C-alpha cells in the first residue's frame, strides 16, 4: 500500500530543489513509514530491489529515507573528496522537539557543522577537532520547518536535510546543535559498502521489503518523483491514543496494551532524568558495587548495545525522586507486574515464553523469528523454550550487571526492575526475570545493586 501525504510531499520537493542549488543532482526521495491499525510501527530494515536492472541495497533503521540519483544511482549525501567520514540521516525525521544524527570519522579531523534555513542563512554551528570513531549529536529546532545540515572536514563536505513538524513554534528557542558523546563505529553503516552497486533509472520497477521484529511486508512501485510509502503490518495492539512515547533524550518507544495496562514495548534507554539531570554512568566495578544512588551502564560498558537492549539501571535510579520515566509514566510496582502475569494467565510455563520476543536462534517459528543476529534469544537446546510473543510485549535478553560490577547473560536472560522493596527500608528490591531455558516468569527479589532493565508503565 502506498500513501502520499500532500503537505509532507511539498516540503520534500522544497528540500530537493534546495539540494539541487548545492549539488545539481537529479534526485528523488523515497520515505518509508510503517503502521499497524493507524499506529506507528518501528522498522528494523528495508530491502530495496531493482526488478528491472537487478541489484539491491538496504536501509537500516533509523535511516528510513532513500535518495535516488536517477542519472548515476543512489546518492545518500552531497559530498566532495574521498569518503573520510559518514553522516547519518537524522532520526527521527520528520521530528518534533529534538532529533539525532551520528558522524563516523575514519581519522582525526577538524569538523565544522553548520545548519542553514531554506534561503541559506546560517542558524547555528558547531566546530571541534574530533577523533576517529562514531560521534553522536542532537539538534533542537527553532521556528523553521526545513533545515540543511552540512558537515565539513579537511577534504570533504556532506549535507542532510531535516524536517521539523512541531505543532507550536512561537515560544521556541533558537535552534542548536549539542554534542552527546562518542560511541564505537556502528554496524548499521555496512550498507555504505554496497550502495555503489545499485543503479536506478526513471521507470524502473522497485520492490520494497520492510522488516519489523517479527514480521515483514512487501510492495512494488515505479517511482517517478518523491514518494512516501506507508507499509501496513498486523501485530500487537498499541495503547489507545498513544502508539508511541518519547523520553527526555528524544528516544521513541512504542506502546502495547495488555489488559488495563499500557506498557512501553521496548526497554528504557534514557541517560537523563525527567527533570533534566544527567544519570551518572558508572563503569568502574568497585564504584558500582558501593552505590546508594541512581546510575546506569550499557552492557559490557559498550554503547553498541543501546539500541538493541536498552540501558541497565540500578534499583535506586527508578525511585530516587528525579523521575526516570517520561511524564505520565512510572517504573512498575511489584503488584503491577503481578497484574501483568494475571492477565496473560499466570507465571508458570508457558506464560514466560508468551512475553518473550520470538527472535531466537533456531526458532521453530521460522521466518524472521529464526535469527542469529542480536537482539535475540539464545537457543534453548534442553527444554525447548522459545519466545512466541503472543501479546506484543517482545521481551529481549539484555543481560545484567551484577552487584560486583560483572556483566553476564546477554542473549540468555533479562531482568526488569520493580519499584517495590521486599519490606520497608529493606536492602532488597523486587524484579521480573525471563530466561532462555525457562518458560516461567520469575517475579523475585534481589539486592538493589545489580543493573537491570526498566519497562515504564503508563500512570
């Protein structure tokens, strides 16, 4: 199914015209979104095949915009010189309050980032000498709708186009770029290696295969201009009137309705409390084991796991009064976890499997459930427990960080904090656990020191 939103198409044509002022390329843009019953659905990847000439390429989320140069093939960025760095398309795009983009440098470089409006006026800039690696940035919009972000290094310049769809602009501050940190290089950039082998001419028939966690859908079209494709999926039931929620860092989470409860469908990955205070990132093992206040880590202290499994928080992070979850949401109590298991029929076998994502090594469900790549569950060769994701909760095993700071269990187990204590003032807190070798839901208690995941629940 193809859906074209007229207002957005007008903006996109404006983008293309402005890009042509800089690059003189004959380009069209294909934008992909996905829905389930009118609600937003996150995509893992989109495979684009040219059925006329052969060849294919892949977009990996969060990149959902394909730019086709119908004279020479695909062009993702306007650039000169060698490919010394990569700029990702901002995500989300279009965006409201804030959006993000990454810059991957193959070597140390003096980088300048400039944001301009449609008529070329500079709105804000950032300049610094950055080392090799993946650098993350956020961008907050001003009063404009369309923005051009240009990154310039010693030998190269690249540009992306950004669209703000904020409802209210009158009280906005000036737009700004914020450096948010350095990660290791991301595997999502592997599609750059094959982009030169995809050729497109006007009139070619393209096939689009879009994947989510457990499903895929296909369609074909012969685009002759900018298009917005909305792919339709069946699946979980999002919360009425709130298919997604955004945290203070701009991370977007889908929602799932389970009985009378509205849950986040993904693990929390914010590094900032709701009040704007940064959550301490404590990587040292000894320091972690002596904490009596909130802190977070990425599994194995490696940010590559952020998008796959979310953050690991100690118990104090969710109850220290700074508010970990977005406004209108909270870390669930012990009784609220019990309410969830009561809704699905209990905590015994196979109800734990019903909460697990079906992404698992050698899953008997086959298709997109049978997968080796993270995020996924390790195969259970002994008891034959496999995730069936009957309710769309899609629990994934992001492992834990123990009270001594040691990491373990990624792919095999997942734990989610409750806000409840074993008893008032106790050193023990309740949590929910799922394991690859078990079909049970374990609602148990432990020390408050381990790093576990958080799933927020709507108030």
